């Protein structure tokens, strides 16, 4: 049932355990409650445009365009908007439907679990807490707190060391080839790429979701 050739599984967070799109949808609904005269939770176009500000190269300009398009008079200043909106997002983090079941099963099998995520401690810790994930992990490394980020292979080795497991006996799971899988490979770990993006670095395994960890492991 489980991938028992490994003694530890180390995960990425965003897009691997946490459903970013679902988290943004939940945050949008909560944001609408603060500005009901201008924002409507049942307006999918408005929701999409607000979420796209996160990915815009010039977020302030994108927010200004959003307000102009939707007739939002006297909106908050961009720094105020961004702080409010992004904090709502990180406190609205939700898991994929299969995340908790998979983690609980892996823990119950005796495997040790670790987590490595890039980002600011205040934001990533809020996501971990909101999604209820902290209790599953024996080691959690957040790049800002650790002073080192993926794909530097050292961060993978540090996590393995905190688990007390050699890197070659760890499986790393992530959704981004360059920032997740390449570093794990350089650290001597096997890897599972969740195939939202083409495998450009040669992951050991590929699958659509972490639910594959509940199935027999394919040959290496």
C-alpha cells in the first residue's frame, strides 16, 4: 500500500498540500463581506480579476485598474488593500481533498514527515495553521526562518538531518520542477513531481496528486 522503500517523505506546501485556487476563492468571499457595496461573491469575473492582482507585475497599477473598472469609489490605498487582502488569503488556506487522508495514512505507517516551503515566516506559518497541517510534521523549514531556500540542496539536507534520516532514504514531493525537484535531486533524494508543469529536471516519479502515495509504488 505504501512506498515503504523510504523512511521519510518531505513535502512542499503551496500547490502540493494546499489548494491555492481554493484558498483564493475562500479569501475572496471573506473580502466581499468587508466591501459588499463594491464586491460580489457571485461575480466570477470580478473574483478572477481581483485574484489576478496577486500575479500582476505591477500590483498597485493592477489594483488601480480594478477599482476603475468596477467603479470602486474611495478604495483603500494599495498598501492597505494588499496587507488586508493577502492576510485574508494566508488565513484562508485550505487543503486539497486528498491531503489530510494521505498525511494521516503516511503517519500511521511509521513514516516521518517533513515540510519545506519558501516564503516569509508570518505568511507560511499562517497557511500551515489555517490548513491544520502542523501536527503531521516532525520537521518544518520555512526559507525566511532557515535563512536558506529551495532549490539550494542544503535546505533538503537540513530537513533530512532534523528527521534523522539520510537524504537517500527520503522522498521529496513538490509541484515545481526547478524550485522543488531539482534541489531534492541535488541533495541525493528521490522525488515525486506533481505534474502541473512539464518535468524538465528528471523526477524519480510523476503523478497528478499526492494520493498516489496510498498506492503501490512504481518501480524506480
